[in-house]
């Protein structure tokens, strides 16, 4: 029986104009967005390579560049907006990244606000979730209105079979569209010369598609629920569109603005004052040593002390910066807690993580820069005062930023995945209850 | 060739809707195989409610419906194997052709292996035009949909058939053809319960005719009895009489 329902439903979807239009639109957006984003990625990769190549031979002032993430083609996230250059010297541990060659500066390093440009994630979050609503809003309501529901249930057909058949068919069509869009996007990426996908990237792409499938399932089940709960298809559509606007547009941004307004961050001025206070005990000594050094005292102890004090200042300022950074993370956490029931916010968080284009990846990169400064870089700079010939001979130690493992990304996104899965289950259970009780006349 | 055991049976059936309307008031009726039972009654008399109770679309307030002896409320899925249904205004899947609709409902009705030729035969039997067989149903007129609805009921080949005002909206020719089909089904031994406003047809086709008013069966006559009585007059008298409920 489920098979009979399933087959009819699939056929019905494939024959419907709304599916054909939605499917074509989906593919068109997938193609256009991927072509544009992959070209943008190619240019950014070129910029990155050019910057690497043209690095000035400077052992003291070191430029570190963050390469563009290849999966930003699919999920742009914060990859483009959060800067990609850090300047490292012993007077400064960078607290933020700037644009290439400082062309763009990023005054607020961690902007909370959510959604980026048109990419695969947008396609799923906005376009496909809308398609889901348009495909599913009339699943039950339309058949009730037209009377075919009565006709079908006049047979030895359990209502649960009818609902499961419908849900399975609807999901097949939706997930089929998703897979088609993903296949097209990945294909376009693969033929672009700048893109080189590794096995780990493939695993992340698969995870990304799986998370998209889960997100769309949530919307499908929600649509099924509304369709089973209301009397008329027009009502179902209206309710669903309003819910969609709330869940996808209003609610996630509401979370951000509530968190920004109620969880205040220190101003730049307060930060500057804190930094001054942190270093105050050493201020006079630094002035003295500085005066001696520039007065011509280039003896090893003076030079060494001057270096030590400046690096100490860097560390103390960095501590102040870290405090701000912790507060920013707190704000972010709050925004996420507030949006915990928005499938769109959960989805975004998950796919940005898989694509390595989230704020966490930016933080990981900054942490790598800080670790580099505190270990390899400083060990190297000390040589200047301790063993100048060795310093001259040695090459600048390389900066390293280990990529996050896929399983770590999975672990990090487990809570969001669980909530999404729970939402899908709850909506399906509620849809079943509504449908079993439904007055089919 | 009527069966002894009734195939459709309403036993002390009442239905009070949530809003307090008593739509059906202790109805008792039986339809045997090879018998056509016509339920006559004005709008709101309780005819559709009766049929909905037989299909377990609504629960009864008191009483029981039996289909082939199976309590509809206790084992609806088993009971519905033995009954086919034609609704008042048949609506089908508009994007599908007549044959596709027929195929779908045949499978739901427990007939998974029918051939195209068998579908065509059933559609010919209800005199649907040949050229409409492979047309999308959304292009159909009401009469064509009704015919297709009847062929859906026929193809299930169930012992009982429930028809809710099947001829409303049919042109005279189609109604005539419908009556012939009904006679054939009766000849095959089906138990047919049909609600209608149409007294003349009820008199012609009904082996028994019941008149409903405000949820009560106020009169029941057999074909034999009706040979000596004027059904039209009886019906109109009942319609004119005082409301039953004070
Ligand atoms: N869902 C319902 N809720 C409340 N009252 C109803 C409902 N359906 C029908 N009724 C009432 O029950 C009575 C019988 O209706 P119905 O069985 O549809 O009559 P018929 O089919 O003979 O025209 C009418 O008074 C009608 O208004
Ligand atoms: Mg009626």
C-alpha cells in the first residue's frame, strides 16, 4: 500500500508545474552561484599566491596570509569578510586579520550577523526550503478539499501508510532536487583549474549535503504538519509562508540583535585604557631603556631588555584582547542559544563549520598565529640578541596552521544536528497525530 | 438471488455532532446482496452522515455499522475491503488520466494486477467515451468524473457499494446509463445503498426505499408494496408534515 501511494505521489510531483519551475530555478541558481563563487575563489587564491610570492625578505616583520577556503565556493560564510592577513612582529600579537595588503581593514573583527551571499548554502536555506513548502503545503489539505482523501480512505488503507507514502515521496523529490543541485555545483568546482579537492574536502562536502538534507526534512515535516492540521490548502500555504519568514528571516537575526544589545562589549576607548593600565607597572622602565637604546647604548643587556619589555607588552595587550575575544564569543553563544530553534540558524552554523568558513575557523587561525608568535617566532627573535650570526644564517621559521579534522567538525556540530533531527521527528510525530485524528470528510 | 445475510447493516445507529446536531437518530436498515436500497430525503436529512458512518469517517454516537458482518468501528480496514464508495461529487487526481486514476484506486482496492484492457472494459461499461480514457481528468466534465467514479467502484468488485447522490448533476442520458449499470451490479449480487433526492429513479431501481427526515427513517417500503402506493405522494406528505423535533 505504501508503495502504491509512493508511486502516485512521485508521479504527481513530477507532473506538477510548481515542481518543474522550482527544480529548474534551483539548478539555474546552483549553476550561476557556483560559477560566480568559483571564479571569485580563483581570484582570491591568485591574490593569496601572489602575496606569498611577493613577501618582503624581512625576518622581523612577518606577514602571514590565510588562504581562501576551497569550500567557500559552496558556503561563503565569513571567508571573504573577515580578513586574511596578519602582521607579526615582537611589538604586536595580532588580534584580528586585515584584508590583503591592508586594502580592507576589518574594524569589528567578529561581526555576528548571519547570512552571506548567494551560494549553495543560500540555495538550500532559502530557495529549496521554499520549494519544500510549495511542494508539501497541499499534501493533505488539497486532497481533503478535493475529496480524493475520502475516496482513498474508503479502502483498506491505513492512514499511517498514506502519510508515510506521502512523506517518503515528497522527501524523495526534495532530496533528489538537492542532490541534483549539489552534483551540478561540485561538478562546476571540479572542472575549474583553481580548485583541487582532497579526500577530506569530499567528506566535508558529503557532510554538508547530508546536513542540507536534514534541514530540508525539517521543513518538509513542518509543512506536512500544517497541511494535516488545517482545513484548506490556501490556509496551509499562508501559515507556512509566515512561519518560513519568521524561522528563516526574522528569528535568526532577532537572536543576533538581542545578543548584541543585551550583552555589551567594551568600546575601543575602554580597551585602550585597559591596555595602558596593564602595562603601567613597566611603563617607566620601558621609557628609560628606550631612551638608552636610542641614545646609542646598543649593548647586549640593554637591547635584550628593550626586546623583553616590548614583547612583554605584546603579551599583556594580547591578554586584554583575549578578554574581549572571550566576551565576543559569549555574545555569539548567546545569539546561538536564542536562535537554537531556528532551523536556518542551526543549518548555517553546521554548514559553515563543514566548509571551514565560520568564525571558529577564523579564531583557530588567530590562535595559530598567537601560538606561532609565542613559540617559534619569539624563539627566533631572541637569537638576534643572543647569537647574531646564527640569526643571520637561519631562515624565518615557517608558520603552520593545521587543518581541523573532519571528525572534529562532526563532533562540534553534533548538538545542532541533534536539534535538527529532533525537530524533524517532532514535526513528523505531530503531523501523524494530526492526520490520524483528521476529519477526512 | 439475494443473499440471506445482509451485507450492509446499520444497527441502532445514531450520530450527534460536536455542535449538538442530532444528524442520525437510531437508524436501522439492512441491504442484502442483489438488493438496491434507496435512501430518500431532503438536504440535511442525514443521508451522507449514514454513509460516512459506514466508511468509519466519523464514529457513531450509538449503534453499529456492519459490512459483511464485520463491525466497522472495531475493524475498519477489514470491513472496507468489502465496500466500494462513490461520493456525491467525485473529484479525482486532475493531473492523471482516467486510466491512471483507475489504476491507483484499483490497487488501493486490492486489485494490483489488472491490465490496460481490463481498465478499458470497465470504462466502456460506464459508457465513458473511448477518447477520454487517456485524457487528464482535469479536462473532464462533472458527468464524466461521475462515470469514472462509478468505474472505480465497479473495479473494486466489492460485495457492498455505497453511493451518495450519484446522479446529482448527471444529464438524463448519463443518468439512464447509470441506472443500467446499477441494474447490472445488482444482477451480480452486489448490495447497493444509494442516497438520492430522485424519487422517480428510486422507485424504478430500488428494491427497497427508505425516507429519511431529520435523521430518522420515517418510512420504508419494498418494491412490491410500492406497486400499490404512490411514492411521490408519500414522500411529499412527509416533507410537508410538521418537523419531528419540537
Ligand atoms: N460536521 C458536521 N458538524 C455538525 N453538523 C453536521 C456536520 N455534518 C453534517 N451536519 C448536520 O447533520 C445533518 C445531516 O447532514 P447530512 O448527513 O449531510 O445530510 P444529507 O446528506 O441528507 O443532506 C444536517 O443537519 C447537517 O447540518
Ligand atoms: Mg448529503
